[in-house]
């Protein structure tokens, strides 16, 4: 609540400073025509001086306060606390916090805890008050400093625009920060995993059974974290998906861009795109509810044993999901082939299909390959369909009728439910995530480069 | 060029002569073309003589390219385009639905404004049409077709050592001659050329014009051109189009020296266009 | 001419040519048919999927209800005669409800049979009765006919999802129960009514009590966070990259990075959220706040790419005109370029939001997969979202959840279609050709 109040106060101060800045320059006696900038820029300038330092203080407080309070609380707990493990310590601190705010505890509070809780709440109040004062002081200080700078000859507009531009630059770097965040967090956790399980074991081992390795005496036990079966399962399902998606997607794109009348295209294309807009969880449900039993029944009727969570069902449904992806990308690529190519072929007396197969497809091939690579990367990273329709057991098999597991399924199963964050089991998910990220990134980089090269060729 | 002279003498192909009237190869009667609601060509009557070069001239958008594309039914590929009237090739109606456009286009080849070699090797560009039309089966046959076509297009000496390289790697003028070679690989009777030199430099243009002049010994050529000088240089017959109407046609010399129509006069003297 | 014809067969003159042409046209027709077939397969799959979902799901919007005659004996409900709703609310409504049912079937005796009988009505029935009484305190001392939800199995049975003609051992409802149920039905005490619970309550272990309200509200909170973060940042980034950024390696890097980020699997964003937002910054698990941040990072590339495309579509002449009038570059952008590009940016944002609404995987990573029976009230309350609710129900073993899952999918698809239609309308309305 104090946080909301403080924010409100600072916002009011910022708005006030806008008015003050405007008023000051208007009160200076010179007419708007003689000022360097419009009055509103002077207002904005002062408002920036008031708001930015103050909100920076608030932000700093939000980041630093937990650390500060933690060390204050711990300082009084003495040696007993120091002997605790990280997890137990966190639990203890949680309880102290709950005690201070009157929440539910996981144990009976002892004297030391009560004392720590009191210290915690005292210091929290002090720090809140302190930072509120500091932030408001910063706001007022900034206000008066900025206001002093304001006079009709002051170049307020460029100054304000400089700040806005910096904000824009910061906004555009968030994408970079996201990537850095992904890489750093995945690498960091994966390295911790490789500290427990050797990387060679992970990359080349043939046994994957992380659930049994949960028990303390088995952490890192040999054979439990060999990811080859997981990679193989991912590969198998991806291949099945591509066998469905590439021919259907490509042929749809060809029909759509080469044969279909404008009316047909106008109606069918948006309908096909609905397939792309359906959430993957719906495909997963469809796979588990309809397609998997269908394949099992089909298998039974011809005397084949099909697992209820067969790679086939998951792969086929994933393929259906990817059809519009392949077809819309290939459609673009095929349309980028210059009309002159078609004319040249038609003028030689080629039929339409001969033109398509022997001129257009070869001309569009790099672009088509690029689209397929993007589709593969999409299939590898797809999660919900496989979580709902593929299995959990890591079978090393090439038989699509059996159940296999994938990288994404394992990440989900390892990280949902009860977890202990430092266990090899949860860290393994990050190692898998790192592999997933590196592979999809590699595919994307190659695919985007191929497609771009292709586009340049016909521009 | 030597081989060309040879074919002339040994095969006894009648040599076109500017003075002697030619047999009529294509006869167009009351040809109108509509793009959707818009009419682009109005009742064009034009006869095209065998073994000669006929130029179609006129300002942009006058319908000359549209007319050219009627002659091998390339307008079929444009959605919403409708052609009315009659066009007879050697007495056979080509606008009828019963006619097979694939076979028509094998007889009436076409070269486009911008060189458009396929992204295949030079040899594959040439053999593409013979292969789909089933004109040859053995590799030796195909090799012979490649050599003959490239020789006739005057490109053989320049590319004989790199037949496996992509056709798109050639210079603009070479690409256009490759396209001509590609068109003549199936031995068409008529070759249509849609401003074949407009994307080329003067030297390449001169080579193509030379080639056109040689090719008329064997083929009937219809060329759309923007350049009146080019029409005067390469063609025996000229037809002037304006606003979708065939204004005047006749011997090239007559059109350029003594046009009967005022509009033709204005155009060739550069008053518009 | 004739000489040439002897060396190379002429297509028209050749005797074989008719057969060859025929073959080529056959190939042409076949190729065309394959193309059409591909489209039909894709459309057919879409149709099968939608039909499966609708045919499985429409029954969830109606629920079987059973009428029971509940006697509100003051001695039992309010022994002290206080008339205080707080006291009355604590009465044993489960007993009241069961007694009402038992009174209707006086012959049923024995523990097993009674337990079977109780299954005819939902375990949520007592709270229905309680709510009804608290609304009508004057019912005290009377007997009232109250409609309560049937048990999940009987709901399915009544809808024909559990067929009558299978052997008793394979059926989730036994023959006794069927005869009791038929008896109720014969007396007009069974009805199918609109299932308001589905829209008004949150998740539940009992299929007949489960609703999507909690998930819808959770999705709403999550998307608000996503929108508040992704839209301004996306627009600012697009403006900077398109209008101000110098062409150098740094902006190249940003550009490549954005394109690649758009193709990073969504689950990786979930890992980022788990490692950074939950473990490093200590934000609460299962909260819409965290879900919203993760989805914002995920949709940001979409919005930036769409934003740049619509900025690019504004012709340079507009910028030149504004700059020529002496406007600063920033004024040019904010006064002239941005308003013209805004519809396109909004369209991109709506499409990005639709993607975020359908996203499941990253939210599993940050704990939004928990079983939550309360409708979330703030951005930090534990919550789930619509697609995750679908995932949870799809995993539930009870037969009754199949129709709920399908119905929830129908609701989700309805939201998505609305959003996409909005985007299409926006594009149509403001489409401008320069």
C-alpha cells in the first residue's frame, strides 16, 4: 500500500512540476513567439527532472530492499542460522516474514524468531519511510533544479527530445536483453547441471530416467541423464510432422498461388489460416481425444499394436498444425518467382504443371528450403501437442507406433509439480532447454539467411 | 553465320525478299481484347507474312503487346482477359477452345522484353522445351539440339565451354540470345518478340537485330518495338497501333516515308508517343 | 521446312504426338487434383477438429438438474431460533439434502445403496440448497422443491454419453441407480437446464461444479499485463528502429535478434521466466503478473515487426512535408507518422494478444498450472488461464471433464475469433492506399 501511495505522490509531484515549468516560462514576460520552444516543452523538461530521479530511487529501493532486510534479519539470528542450508534458511526467512505480517507459519515460532520478526518489521518500516523521504526529496530537488534552468532562451525541446530518444533506445534494446537473459539463465543453470552430470554423459548417454534419479542417493547416478533417447524421440516426431506438413502445405500453396481463382483464394486462404490461429493446446486435446484412439483402433483392426501415446498420433497432429505455416511461407516464396519465368515457360508450350515442377519449384527452392527449416524449428519447439499426446517414457526407437518422449515434454514434466530447485532433475530441464534454444536458433538463423538471400535474388 | 548460309543453300528455304509479297502465315480478323470491362484492342485486322519480320509500333499502352500475346494465346494466363475475333495460323483457327495451346506455343515461340532465362544451366535452358515436347530422347540428340540452337542464336562460341553454368550468369545481351536459342530449339514456325532489346545496351541490341535479320530466313517473326529506328532497320512490314486501334499497316518503307494516316505521320515524326 | 521436319519431329505433325499430348494433359490434371486434394485434406482436418470439439462440447452448456423436496425444519437448521443468516449458514445442509433424497426413495436402505443414491445429485447440491434458503429465510419450517445439479455421471447418463445398453459392469452407473434416476425422470423431476455454473464458477474437482470464470479472469489479468508492457515498448522500439536508428552493426544486431526471437520456442520464454522472474527476482509463482511479463516478452517481436511494417507503409513524402515545415524529427513522428501508422500497429498488437491468449507452454513453467478454486482478484493472486485450464481438464480422468474441456475450447476460440475479426475490421476500416 505504501508503494502505491508513494507512486501516487510522485506522479502528482511530476504533474505539478509540468505546470510549474510552463508557468515559469510564461511568467517570464516574453511572448511564446520569442521562446526557443513551446511552453509545454518547458513543462515537460521540469517534469522529467522531477520524475526520473524519483522513480529511479523507487526502483532502486524495490531491488535493494529484500537484500537489505535479509541481511538485517539474519544478523540477529546468530550461529544457528549460519549453520542452515540455503533451502532451510529460505524457509526460516519466509516464516519470519509471515510472523511479522501475521500470516501462516510452517512451525511454532521460538524466541529468536519472534525477535527477528520484530527487527524485520521495524527495519522494514524504517526503510520504507527512509526511501519515501529520499524519493520525495529527489523529486522536489529535481523539480527546483529543473525549474531554475527554465528561461525563455533555454533550448527545452531538444533537451526533452534527447531524453525521449534515450527511452526509445532503451525500449529497442529490450529484445536484446531478452535474448541475453535467455542465454545467460539457460547457460547458468545448465552449467550447474553439468557440474552434477558430465556433459558427455548428457549428450551421448542412452538412458534417460530423471525421475528415479530424484532420490538423494541417486543424484547423478550413471545412465539416468543420457538425453539421446529424448533427442531421438523429438527427431522422430518432427520427421512425422514434416512428412505430413511439407507435401500438404507445399501442394496447397502451389494450388493456391498457381491454379486457384481469385474467388477461391479469397475464401479458402483465410479458412486455412484459422488452422494457424488455433492454440496448440486445442491440437493437443484433439490428438489425445480423437487421433490417438483412431490410430490405435486402426492398428488393432490390422493386428498392429499401437501405443496409446504413439509418436504417430502426436506427429500427425503436429503436422496438421504446421501445414498453414509451410503453406503461407511457400506461398510467399512462390509468388516471389517473377512472372517472366512463368511466361517464358508457357511461351515454350509447357503445361502449367510442367512449368511449376520444372521452372517455378527449382527457382523457388532456396526459399522453400528456408520455410521448411523454419517449420522444423517450430516442430522441435512445439510443446503442448506432445505434452498431451506423446509419452513420458524415453524409448530409443524408430518405430512411430511406439511411445516416445521429446525435449519439450521432458522440460514440462521436470519443471511442473513438486520441485526442489537445486536438484539435478530440475536443472536437467534447463540443459534440455539450452539444447532446444541452440538448435532452434541455429535453424532460424540459417533459414532466415537463406530466405533473405533468395528474396534479394528476385528483388 | 557460316552454318546459316549452309542451311539456306542445302535446305532450299525460300529466302524472304523485301520486294516480293509473301505468303500469309497468320491472318487476324476483327481481334478485340478485353481486360475485365476495359477493352484494350478494337477490331484489329492484320495479316502477317511468312518469312519476314513484321514490326508492331505505337506509343505505350496502344495494344501492340496485347495483340502480340494473342498470337500464341499468352493472354490466357492473365486472369479476366477475353479475346474475341479470329486468328488463323496456316488456316487453323487458334482462338478456338478446341485448339491445344501447348501445341500452339510449340509452333509459335516467344521472346520477352526482359531476358528471362530459367535458373538452370545453359544447356538445360535449351533442352527444356524439346524435353517436355518429347522431341528427342538420347543425350546425343539433346546435345545436337543445344549446339544447333546456340549456333543459330550466335551464342555457341561464347558459351560452348560453360554449358553447365547457370543461364542467369550471362550478360544481358547473352541472356536474351539464350532466350532466342531456347525459343528456336523446338523449331517453331513463328517467333514473337516483345521489345526484345529494350533492356539491352546498344551493342547487344545491334547483335540481336543482326540475329533477327538472319532468323527471318527460317522463321516468321513478329516484333513489338518502341524504337522506330529498330522497326525501320529490322522489319519488312510495319503496323502502327494507337489507342487499341490498328491505324495503319504496310511495307516498312512506305510507313516511314509515306504514311497515309495523319496519326502515323505524327508518331513517326515524334509529335507524340 | 520439310527438311527440318525430318531431323526433328514437329509437335503437330508427329503421329505419336497425340498420345504424348494426352499423357501430358493427364499429368497436368493429376497434378492439379493433388493440389486440390492437399487443400481438402487441410480443410477436412480443420472441419473434423471443429466438429469433434463442438459435438463433444455443446452439451456442457446445459446441465441435468434434479428436483428434491427439502424440508427446512427449524429444529435442525436454526435450533436457537436466532434467524441470523450467519448461524443458519452453518447448518448441516449436506444432511438436509441427503434426507430430502432419501425421503423420496424410502425403500432404499443399506450403506452401499444409500451411498449410491447420494451420487444421483452433485456434491455441490448442499451449497445450492444453502444459497436458496439464505435468499428466502421465510422458507423456514416449510418444504420446498429445489432444483439441484445431478451428479456428474448422471449428467452424462442423461445426455446419453453413458449408454444404457452396455453391461452393468462396464457402466459407471449401476442398474439400481438407473432405476432410481428413471423414477425421478418419470415424475418430471429431471430437467436439462442452461448451465450457468460453467460461466460463473472457477475450477472444481467435480465436473458438474467446474466453471471457466477463474480461468477467464486469470487470462484477463494476464493479458492486461502483457498489453501494458508489450504495446508501449513495442511501439517505441518500432519507432526507434524505423525512424531514428542509424544503419550500423548495433541496429543490425537488434534487427536480426528480433527476427530470431520471434521464432524462439515459447517454452524457452517460460524457462526465462522461471529462472529470472521467479528464482532471481522472487516474484510470486502462479501470478498473472509473471505470466503477463513472460507473454509480453514473447509477443514483443510480433508487435515490433508489425509496427515497423506499418511505419514503413507511411510514405516518405509525409515526413518530408513535416520536416519541411520546420518540425523536429520527433515532432514529425509523433504528430504525423505515428497517427497514420497506429491502426497497423494496433492490428499487429491484437494479433499478438490473440497469440498470447492461446499460449500455454510458458505458463506451465511459472506455475500457472496449479489447481485453483478461487477466482483471482488481483495481479498477484494465484491464477490460471483459459488454455491452461483446458490442459488441466484434458488431463482429468473423469468422463464429465471431456465436455467441459471442449466447451472451454469453444469459449477460447470464440475469444480468438473475436480478436482476429477486430483486427481484420481495423485493417479494413483504416486501410489506406498511398
